[in-house]
C-alpha cells in the first residue's frame, strides 16, 4: 500500500508560473494544517536540459478524509485550466522510488484519480 502521494506540475519549464502556482497552493492548503505539504524543489542542472522541478504538494494517504482528497484533486484540476498545465498524481513506493499514476487535466474526468485516492488499491 502506498502511504505518501504527490501532485506535481508536469514539465520542467515552470519559470513563468512557479511563483503564482506556489502562492495559490499555499493559500489553498492552509486549512489542512500541515497535513498537505508544499513542494518546490528544482534539481541542479547537469546538462543543457532543463533540470527536474517538483512543484506541487505531498500528503499522507491516511491524513486526509475522502472529501479532502477530492477537494485537493478539484483544486489542481482548476489550476490545470488556469495555467494550461497538466498536474500528475503519483506516489512514493516502498523501495524509495516514485511512480506517476494519473494526469489531472482541466477537461478530463477526475474519476480515475478519485478512485485511486479513495481506495488506494495501487501497491508498490
């Protein structure tokens, strides 16, 4: 069973939106009182490619109610529409790696993501 999940902006070219996305996320998660954590971590560049950039949130599966999980997904779907950016729902696997599970897109159903977060049948 996966206990830690994340929702991150897809892509590494986030310079134009990172500050505003972070502000919006921080404001949204304030009522969660530390149960959802902001992540804004950019790796060091090792080539001419853009470095990996994790921008979004981490949360523990057990720390949120199903309603809170759905609200979080709806929030990131709205951000997807506003910033024309996909967000990825993924999880930390037991052996220290992570896996992307579902894309959160403005115009697509959240049912697969809701099902994943309310049943957590995905195993690592």
